[in-house]
C-alpha cells in the first residue's frame, strides 16, 4: 500500500501532530514501507500454526505470593486531605 502526501497530512491531522513541510516526504516513505511490510506479513500462510505466548516456549517463573511490606494505610492516610472508609478521595476529573 502506498501513501501520498495528502494521506500523510490527513493522518497527521487526525493524530494532532504538527509535521514540517520538508519532513512530509520522509514520513510518506516510512509509513508506506511499514504498510508494505504489514501486507507482506499478512500474505504468510499461518494455517495450522499454534499461537505462542513465548517463542522459546518458556514458562515464566512466579514469585511466592506473600506479604513483604507492613500495612501502612493508616499512617499514610493520616496526612491525606480527604479519606473515606479507608479510601483516598480525589477531585472528579471527568464529568
């Protein structure tokens, strides 16, 4: 897939990015090469291939689920501006 100048300008506008005029050809070339790579990857035959969590088929070591630090909630909440039922109260930021 090949992009042109207007595509890059539209993508930059949608992403709220400011791109200098002299950089647009470079962005056009780079984004086009990324999309071409994605097209190549999608053409690979993956039928019958099991998905992997890790390419080395390794298992993640888990640490023991034990408490390692003392409970300091009361101490920390004593200096908080607002606390209710053991929770920190913060101003509403989304309406």
